[in-house]
C-alpha cells in the first residue's frame, strides 16, 4: 500500500470514529460538467430570491479558488434520521432541524478531523465546509463515490437512504482518490416528483428552488404568495415529503448523535400549541436549533399562512 492510500485510510478511520458514516476523497479540479447546469439553473430563475446563489459562480465550480493550491476534496456524510417524529397532528418542521444546528455540530467534528490530519501527516492548509460556502457538495460527494443524486437532487446511498448531512474538507495535499459514483439507482421511479405538492421537482433531475416548500418557509423573507395556499401540507419549516416517499429511505436508521435529539416539547406540541407559540417558548425550544434562522417572526408568519389557507 502506498503512502497516499495509507493517509486516506487513516483519515477515513478517524472520520468514522468522529461519527461520520461515510467518507470519500476526490481530486480538486474544475467541475466542468456542472458549470453549464448551474448557469442554466440560475438563468431559469430556479433560485427565486436567493440572490446569494448568483455570487461566487467561479468558486462554486473550482475548489482551488476557495483554498490556494487545493488538491483534495474530502466529502463526508453524517446521519440525522430521528428515532421519533413529531406529533402527527402538529405543524411540521424538517427532521434535520429537530436538534442542535448541524452547522456548529459538524464544524466542530471537522476541525477535530483537521487536527488529526495535521498530527498524522504534517502541516496542511485547508478549510472546512458545512453547507455554508459556495461548494457544490452533492457533486463532490458523487465524485468521491458516496452515492448518486436522486430526482429530488439529494444524494442517496443504497444502504442508508438520504437523511444525512454533507460536509467537506478541502486540503492542499494529495491523497488517494475514490472512484466516482456513476450509476443512477432511481430508475423509472417518480415517487418524489409525484408527491411534491408544489411541483418543485422537475422531470430532468432538477429542482425549481423557487417552488420548494423549504424555500418559502425558510429562505423567502417576503409574504408567501397566495398561489401556494393549501399546498404546504402543514410544513412550517422546511419539508421532507420527497425524502419520506423515497423507497431508499426504508434503509434509514436512527442517528446516535445526542446533540441532534429534539427538545421534548417539539415532539409533544400540537397545532394548538404552535398557534399559541410565544417568543419566550420559541427561544427555549429552538435555543440551539437551525430553526432560529427563520426567527420567531418568520415561523409565526408560516403558521399564520397555514391557518389562513387550510
């Protein structure tokens, strides 16, 4: 076994020890095939009012513009599938937001992984990313051999489904690279397309982000268009419909990360509890949650919308 393969194996072993379920490594280079897709997606206005998606176009496609002399992109997955779901009669939030904000939890683990690499290999330069910078994480995960992108555009793994976070570590050292995942195991299945109540999932493996329930309930700061009335199926923060109906998610198993366990009140709340939500309760239940991103005003706006257009 050569030195680069030994280093890669050690990194993967440490990633597993830190709780990451899978780890793959790809050579850092320009994402040529993604360039035209991203350009067309933006031209079609599928990003809605997410103006930040128009920024750093070149950096999204080339990790060497994010980390000087970058040579490797390490992609990792971290399970967030919950053991218990919300009360069936409640307004719903996406499962990824049940516990503490994943940005902070995973960044801490990535920094530990970085320290390990430095201690094992020597001086390195790099950056860690958790859905917070212009990185096309699904493309890199696929190039690192971790899975394929479903029709809902999310990464899927045959033995785990899609309820996991993606994270990246871009480094200026060469490593042994994994074989890209090229097979699409969705076949002729269209369950996610058929189930999407706002028709956000298009037939060509593309998502019109401007029609997604997650966009309306999290990203959009204006009032939700009345054209969407009655289409949210009680989702008040994010949406899991396309994942819930995906046959591959029958393989999802509950996570073991204590920080992703939900606040007890979150699981017990009924619609009435949400309708009477106060800012004090909001701050208590979502103290360290990603739900804080929409703020109390945003969440109550979403609840009002659901109530006004039942």
